[in-house]
C-alpha cells in the first residue's frame, strides 16, 4: 500500500496546479435539469398522434413544464444517473365528420408525474385530461390516451437511455475514453474496486466489539481509518446523491436535525438526532424487517488527528437479536452491512484507502 502522501495522484485534485479531474477519477457531478428540458422538448414538441384515423386528429403541442431534479455523477469513468421529474405536455384534438367538417376542437394536458431513475426499467404513469368533457371531448381524450400513451412512453425511453449513457456528460466521457486508449494509465479500474476491499480490510485499523446492552438487544462498535478529510466523510454520509452513488440504491436524506432519511431503497429508515459538521452524526435507525416499534441508535464520530487522516467510530446500539421472522442473524448482518456496504464501499468508490 502507498504511504500517506504517495497515493494515486489522479484523485489528489488540489495538489494539481490545474485542478484537473483526470479521467473523472474522483467524483464529478453534472446538473442535467436544463438539458433534460431541452431533450424532452425536442422529443415531444409538435408530435402527431392521430392524423385522420377514425376522423380524429390529435397532436402534442409542446412540453409545458419539466420540474424536479436531474444529474449525472461520474466516478472513475462510471456513469451514475439520477433523476426525478414531473413533466406536463399540452395537446390538441379535433373530431370531423365524414365530409371533413369540424365537429369539435379541444385542448388538454398530459402529465407524467414521476420519471425516475429508480423506475428506469418501467413505463411511467401517464395521466390525460381534456377541457371539454362532453361525448366528443371524451372520445378525443380516450383516443389520446390509447394512441398517445405508447408514443409518449417511447420518447421517455429515449430520454432514460440518454441519461444512462451520461446525458450532457457523454461527449466529455467519450473524449476521455479516446484519450485513455491512446496512453497507458496506471491503477485499478472500477471493475477491480471490489478486489481492493480485502487488502484495505487487512491493513486498515479496525476494532469490533459486541456487547449486550439489555436483554434481547446488542450493540456493535467499529473503528475505521480513511485517507481523507473528516468533513469529506461527513458530507458523503449526509448527501443522498453520494449515497445513491456508492450504494447503487435509492436514498433520501435530510440534512436537518429532526429530519428523516431513507436508504438502501427504503429498507432502512430513521431520523437525525444530532449533527455537528465534520464531527458527529447521531441518528435513529430502523430496518424494515425488524419487529414493530423497535428503533436503534447510531452514533458516528469523526476525528482528524492529522491532515487527510480521519478516524471514524461507529457505535450502533439497541439492535434486536432477531428480526420479525425469528432469524437470529440481525447483529451479524448489521455489522457486515456497515463494513461491506457502507464503509468499504465509500473507501473503494471515493479512493479513501489508507
């Protein structure tokens, strides 16, 4: 292992005169909301749905609203998209008789309330409304839903695929890949990140204790050393986008005392009890498979004895010995989760190995 100060220079950004993010080795985030508005408008504006079939004429006029968040995170060239969007479209329909005379013209809207990275493999919900709810208006509305829904779904899939490829960051990533193929680059790839963890685990300073706090409940304690600033680790643990990145699962995290959080696709939920930036996180944690009413306590302290060396101590108390189904592996699974799914993942993804 490299000694402190002799690590891979690709992720020591502030030591570079130009501050360049070489090959996106460290965490890079691109805001994609405006890009998303532009792409969805390009895909959906002035889109014909029906052009005379059944004497009905329907088209999508334009994208009226795109709200929410959209971003692309990149770490070691790996793309991690994140988005939750609410999209509203305007549409127009006209019904004619057999001689081509107009019977009724209507205006309406199409709402796609939830386009999300966590549902990227599913077609989104689509709601259609019309201003005229009379018999002909209802016919046009039904036609817009039956014929327009697959058209809209197809365009949304194009957007989802574009985000998966990097969105607005795609061009930059492709240019870096070309550059990378042209010259050898030292160091492990993302594919090898998992193999780093066992080596790190051997050489990192650790302490693990298990002790009974009260009947039916136990506690675990872990101490880990990281090569980074204390505030960096604090920010990672309190930032939902970075949680999504290293855990590859959905997360919602409030940064306020009393605020709630949900991590690992909702399998763990809780509330912030005390927060001291770069020094302390105290939270209530509850796992979804625990018996009703049981809430544990997590206390995480950060100590930086020297620059870029941080000691993290995790004390997790009031852990039930059994889950709601009678499985007696709760404590072991909780300890393994902290070590393998959180601490070692952060170390591997963000390059904080000691």
